[in-house]
């Protein structure tokens, strides 16, 4: 393949071309017509589509405009953030200027996958500038080599302790001074106390899953009715898969809360709104800039506005309750915050089954809609 944009997807170009209409003829855009629009040859267009060559950033921008799609949509899913930037025809200086941040701050985003804590919501602005959806941008950030190395190192540290957590028998919580907490604190540049608290929450969930797996296995081993065998076998397989998935997501969980957490002022505002109850608060009692950031990065599904008040929406309350243990570990909280779901007319946390809470908690803190996860919960777990 000749030199060009890294991660170019020729098959995506072909699909976009066939979906576009030719302005000169009443038929889908042909390779010859596309070639004329961008000032090249039909043979080169076909070479792009069949993966034999890759366009330059300037030519990619022309192709994207000609078929009416964002340039990023003509890239493969395994591209990094730098590839998306290059595909958009922007330099580091250009993108930093559009985001309104220092060039070195943006370089750190592209090099280390670390968002500036003083600019909450910058990741949403970045998605808008690059014209990609939030999920696609998250994948690009995860492909950054520094992020990959951080996750691999964290997974290696978590491997033994997570294995002990799912092994029958007593299990002692991770201490602040333990090797695992101190190693991960150095890796994620965080306080060892915060790391140990997050790890213990994560490990407690693993142990609860392991307990449920053991109970399901016991039912399967000692049942005398063949009628329920396939149900018990299904439960055993389901819990086993959940344990494996949870063990694989440990490094991602630490990255989520230690490297790119929600800004402290945003979390404080959610806390104030939660404690205010369903009636909410008058807008004058809240910081307008922080509310605007929350509405932007969460696409307005956490915050509800009325003529006289601002309050948490139903997903907002669920999100707050689910992330409270994690944010309490990384941000100092004055006074007790006891989630009282009955205050909002819902069952208490103790009466809710674990699968919905765990599934909802996987919603990302910086803009991923929890409804996508919530609706996937098996009906037997809903309330």
C-alpha cells in the first residue's frame, strides 16, 4: 500500500459512494463520477476502495465531502486519536485552537489519553470537532499506545488479587500500603488510598459474583429434577462469563475513575441536586457554568429543567447512586450521603438485584448513556 492516511477503510468509501447520488446522472455515484469530482482517475478510486492504496489527508477530505460523510467514517475502528485528527486535515495546533486549550495540553491528550481536569467536557468538544460519535472517540483513545501499556500493566497487577477474590475462603481487603495499591497508584498517578478503596469495591463485586456462581453450581450438582437442569446450567455459564468479563474490565474501571474522572465541581453539583430531592433547586442556587457542562457532556439526560427549578432526572439519580461509592473514594465528601431510593419512590438498593446495578455502573462517566446498558438487562432482573 502506498503512503497515505493510516487506518483508511476502502470498503467504507465504497459503501458511502454507492449510497450517494450522482449530481450529473440519476443513479448512484460511480467510481468514474467520484474521480471527476475530486480530480483524479477512476483507477485510483478503485485502488482506494480495494485497499491497494491510501489517500492523503487532503484527498481523504475531498472524498468525504464528495460522498457526503465525515472523514472519520472512512477510517477503520482500530484507529488512534492522532489518525482521526490527521483524517480531518487538522494539525495539533489547529485542533488545540478549536478546543481552546494549550497545544501541550492537547499533546498530552493525544500522547497519554489524559483529559485536562480544568476543562470538563473537553472530550465532548473533541468529538464535535472531529465529527465522530462519542463511542468512536472512546475507542480511539483506548488505542493510544500509552493507554494500552497502562492497561496491560494494571491487568498484570490485578491478575493475582482478582484470582484470590473469586477463590473460596477468607479474603482480606487490599490495604493502602499493599504492593498492589502502591503499584497501581504509581501507574495511574493517584493516591494509594483512593486506589485501594476502588480495588476493594471492585473485588467485593467479584466475590459476590463468585458466591452466586457457587450457589448456582450447588443447585446443579444436587438437584434431583432433570426439568431444571438446563436452567441451572445456564445460570452457571452466565455467572462464569460475568466473572471473566468483570476481571477483564478491572483496568478499565481504574482508568475511568483515576485518569479521566468527572470533574470535582460537576460531581459536587450532582451531589447537591441528589440531596435536594425530586423538587430540585432554584437555578440561582447552582453554578450555571457547571450545569451547562453537565448538560453538554451528558446530552441533557442527567439534568431536568423546569420553569422554577433544576433537578436530577430518573437516569441521573440512578447514575449518581451507582457511581457514588467510586467518587466517594476519589473526592472528599463532607457528611454522609445515604442513597434513599424510597425518597424518589423506588425500591431501596438492598432490595434491588446486583445485575442491574453492575450493568448500569458500566455506563461511562463522561457521556455514555446508561439506557443502552439498562435496556439490555434480562427482564427477570428489572424492577
